[in-house]
C-alpha cells in the first residue's frame, strides 16, 4: 500500500484495532492449524535466546571484574549448551519441556490431594480441592507418558490467547468506530 492509502485506511478511528484484531486471529488460527511446527519454532527461538543470553553472561564475567563470579560463567555455559541442544534437537527439547510440565502437574496434583484430605474435617468444599488435585495428577501422568502433549498444550494456550485478544481488539475497534460516528451530545 502507498503512504496515502495507509493514511486514508487508518484515518477512521478503530481501524488499526480492527487490523490488529484480524491479524491476531489469523495468527491464532495458524498456530492451531500447525501446532507441531509452532512448538518447534518456539523451541528453536528459545535456543537462540539461550545462546545469546549465555554469551552475554560469559562476556559479562570478563568485562566487569568488579562483580566477577564463577557462577556467572557456569550459568552462561549452561545456557549456551541448552541453546545448542534446543537448536540441534528441537524435538528432544520440546519433549523435555513436556516432561517438566508433567512433573510440575504431578507434584502440584499430589500436594492438592494431600491438602484436600487434610482439610476434609473442617472445610465443606474439600471435594472440589480433591477433584482438582485428581485432575491435575492425572494430567501430569498423561503428559509424562506422552511429553509432546505438554508443549502442544502451551501452543494451544498461545493460540487461544491470540484469538481472544484478536476478538477483543475487533470489538474495541468497532466500538471506537461507533463512538466516532455518533453525533456529539453537546452539539459540536
């Protein structure tokens, strides 16, 4: 589009919100249509981030002697190694994230079950805690058995977030357009 076309298109209030909303929904739908590819892209992006972060930490050790710490170098080298693993073996890294999510859900679920049993004598709604702990524990076990579900769950949450955000942006854009086209209450 030309500069003149851009200015005309965005002259109406709310148009930018509408465009952003549509783009967010398209992004969310693409994530839903290509979840495995999205997971791999996220893992590779993490890999590049980890490598850059690690290099920065190691460089900081050498360039700032006042706060020199061996742990800075150790952390930097671990980040670099994690980044290389993520880029070299993105499928393995995605499964590792799934295992982490599974372990987290399992520990959280088991702690909720213990809490529910401990609270059953003095809290009426202990059954809800028990059910929540049971569901979380089962989710953790399912993800540990199939770790790919964990990263795909994160991808699905990202897609849902993008779509909901897109719908809210569109609603805001439509509202702003209606507000701009409404006659002024003060006769201006």
